[in-house]
């Protein structure tokens, strides 16, 4: 989905997974500061939007996802995962129920696969699953914003702000009334600062929730069976995950940020040392400078100095070893 807000002054299109919205509108740090101060909005209209309706929607979803939602109160935001049979993360769902409909947004271009899975699990339940990406756009309003919510829009409110589910036809009018717009790079920098993982960035084909700190947030440990639960329970009760998420302060003298997949090694071993992990997301922050999230082996010392490619990196613990 290509956003109409790419026509705003200064808009520079994003690339890769976030193609379709603006990377920035000419001033990355100004946009970050505006969001941090509770001003403006972020166009997330490239994300997939799915609705689930019907009398059994919450009890049915409860059986399939990692979150406890059978008694989810109206307008209470939550997040959940879909796992493989082996407990590996396949989808992350950011959802809210408005009393009649479950609204969720997911990673761009993943809604088709998720809907196919949900449809295969309907059986006799009274539910209807719909892809609303074509007519509904997600807009993020930062925490502290005093902007009013448009009438009729579903709202998912979290400590980071509000996710609005707006008619796509209203996106340009909303931007004109509630600017300034901030690009996805500003949004991502604040996500990295907040240590919040994202599927497709902090995950690979074998990532389990424990590695990213999703236990207790997106994964409820006191609920009934769901696909992948055995792995979740076994690692939680009997073991430790093989890897852990870390936050990195990168050497600010480097011109280029290490990209996704850049090897992480011990600084003492140099660039020829054994790879211990990889960069998942890097960003330029308006206060912290260059920062990153990385997935490293669990036994890497929490005070070890690291190298991300050829860039020196000091780590902060996100997931305890």
C-alpha cells in the first residue's frame, strides 16, 4: 500500500519492509523530538489490518494465540504472538476489541499468511476474519498527545501512545489537521530506545519469545493450550533461551550504521573473532546518538565490549542471561 502522505513536502520514501510510507520528511531529529514531546503523528498505513467479528471472536482467538484474551475488556490494548509447533515466532499481533470487533495490525504484507492460518482454524466457531488493509490505515499518535480521536475510529492505547484505525480515505484530512508528520525512521529510533522487538527485524526462523523479552508482555504463562506452548513452558520452567536481546550504544564517530544482520563479536577478538550474534535494528537517536538492538548468545558476558562489524559497541541488558 503506497501512502498518499508521500506527497507531503519533504517526504522521502522508506525502503525495505517499510516501503510505502515516508522514511522522514526532511528532518529526522526534529521529527523524533516532536514525537518524544507528544506532538504530531506517524503514518503506519503500510501495515496490515485484520478484523475478527462474531460472538466467539475472543474465546476462539484465545485458543490460537499466546495472550489471554477470553475476557479481554473493551478498548483494552494487548499484543500477542502466533508460534509454530516448535515455539518459533511467526507473527506478532497488536490488537484491541471495541466491544463488537477485534482490530489488529500486523507487519506489512504478512496479513495474507496470517489470515490463511486463522481461516484454517475456524471450524465451527462463530467468527468472521477480514482483511481491512485496503480500506483502513493505522496512524500512531505519541504518548502525551492532546489530539482528539476522530469519531468512529478504533483506538489501541498503550504507554507509547495511541494506534488509530482510520478509514484510508480520511488519511490526508487527518494529516492536514494533526501534523506535523513524522517518518518511520523516527518511530523506529524510539522503538529501539524502548527495547521493543519487531518481527522480521529482531526475529529469524528460530527465534523464541524468551529471547526477546516477550514473556509476560505478549505471552501469558497462565492460560490454556496453544500451538507452541510446550516450548514456551519447557524453556520457562526448565532452561534458558539460547540467545538474548541486547541494547547497544554504538561508536558515534562512525559515518555508517551497521545494517540488519551485521555480525557481532567480542571487541577483544577483533573482526576475525567468532561471531556471537547479529544486529537486528540500528538507528540514529536525537539524544543517544547511534544505537541498535542485537541478538547475541546467552553466555556473552553482560559487561563485554562488542564489535558490530567494525563499529565499537557498549551493551545494556534487555533480557537477562
